[in-house]
C-alpha cells in the first residue's frame, strides 16, 4: 500500500480552487484544474510515492509485477492492465455534450482510425483506445448534470411550456412517433441543422426560457435555467437545443448516477468522484471548442429514454456500495463515524483485486499487510491485490471513496 499522486488535467471548464483545496494546495491555481486522474491509463498515469519521497509510475509498477499488483483473478479477466480509472472532477462550467461507445463500437472505431492513419494524439481522433467507457459519478458537493434522454412526452410538455411557436414543428416529431425513433429524429434534425436555422431558433428558445422563469412557474424551472446558461456560454450551438431533450439531475453529496454506453450527457457544475473503465474515448456533439464528430456520435447514441440515471446503494458494515453493472469497477464509500470512532474497523474484503482509495472527508489511518498510512482529505492510495485485507481507524468522522474491480 502506497500513497498515490494523481495527474492533473487542465481544461477550460475546470476550477482554479476546487481540486487544489481538496488536495491541500494553494489557490487560485495558474490554470483551471478540471480532473485529477488516479489510475494507470497511458495518457496520464498516477505515481506511487514511498517514504523516501521517490516516485514510480503506477503503470510501471503494474508492468513490473502484474501478479502482485493486480492479482491472478483480475489478470485472468482483463489481462495485465488495471481495468478502471478513478478521477476527481471539478466543473466550474458545463462540459461538452458527449457520449461513450460500447466495447464493440470502441474496438471497431479504434481500428478504423488506425487504418486511416489518424495519430493517437491527434485532436480529431475519436478513439484513443479500444475500450468502452461506462462510468459512475458520485457527487462530493451539490452537482448538476444533464444525463440521458427523458421520455418524449415529458420533453413535449417542456417545449409547450416554453410557448415558443418556432418549436411547434419539432414537437410534431416527438408526438407522431414512439419515444426512441422520435428522439432520434428530433435530435438528428437539431444537431445537423444549418447555422442560419440555429441562429433563428436558439434565441427564440432562450426568450421562451426567460419568459417561463419570470412567470414564476416551477415545473421546468431547472431545465429553463440550464438552457439559458448553455445559451449564454455557447451561443448558436445546437447542444443548447439538445438540452431540451435530456434529464436535468441535481445531486447532493454522496448521491450518484451511472452512465452506460450511448448515454448522452453533460456535467454542468460541481465536484465529484468519477469511476470508469480504463478508457479516454469520448464522442462530442457540441458545447465545446474541441473536436465534434456528429456522424460518429449518432452512430453510438442510445435514444432509449432514461427514467432515472441515479444508482441505488446498499450497506455492508462501514461500506456503502453503489450498485452498478460494470465488470471493470465497483465504487463504494467507507464511512467511519459514531461508535466506530477510535477503534480499528474491518473493511469488507470480498474483493481479491487492487484498490484505489481517496479520502474525501476527515483523516483516517489505513492498515494493510504491508504496513499503514495516514490519509487526510484529498489523499489517495494504491492497495495492491496481495496487500489486503484492510482495517481503518479514525478519531473523527471520516469518509474514504473506494474503487475495486467489479464482481
């Protein structure tokens, strides 16, 4: 078990304070810090730290001894690679409108771009690896997101509530078809619309949103505010219209959502833990200055409505487990409080693979076969497969986000 130094990604939508404060560094930072990567992805691996202060890339440590680091069961299932990637995400501005491919789509797309000779680091490359990217997001603060197409009837209600005559022809695309075909038809119409058409329609929609909010109506107030914010930041972008079709979700700290392949989403604001398959494949459809590939996005999107993207939880001792179907990862939270304070507490040991721990509140002592470490808020640790079971102890209430391989 060793402390883990993550790799910071600086994107324009990030925060100059959130991740720095979380990890105990001075603020404001020179650049917006959007993500802290804690894993062994070749694009930005984290580094193991020992007591002397020297560091080793987590990727190098796994390559040097995959049996000890990953364990035989994980190697048999996934080969000699860590199958998950953990991130701390901080969004001060909305992220791009995006979706992730299935395993089959990722492999086909990766091979296709290789045949075309698109360099891996090219800004127009869609597939940087051959893995799918299901992901779990668990809020560390109040968190706002758009996630998954809502049932068509509900989107019709929203568009009618905005009372924008220019939307009437598009409402017909949803009313006259079943949910998924109607959503596909309308989204495709908007995302491929010529710019002059968008330049007329989007301002009318924004005016309708302003009028709706001023009326004091409540049913769609969050959705109207989201459209206004996106329209202000990305004028003339078709993604502003796409937001009318997506579920608007507000999370409190500790609540989570799961995004399978093909789920269209955009994170709007807040700080969260993300756990995903070890992939960096993103298909963008708007709300970004980065590469947008609409035809490829349409190939991977799943237009089946999502009624609720929130994940359920179950309790196992001090552990709250987020229930997701992903094979590559399982996310949970270790909560030490109440009667457990001041005592060593066993961590459920049903996992026989590696773990990444991130202290999200307080301070905790973690003990494994190889020794013990103290983790303060913002600290991360790598636990090799051969280093369990774990025990934890805290004098004051503490929380640790735990990522393991899925069962």
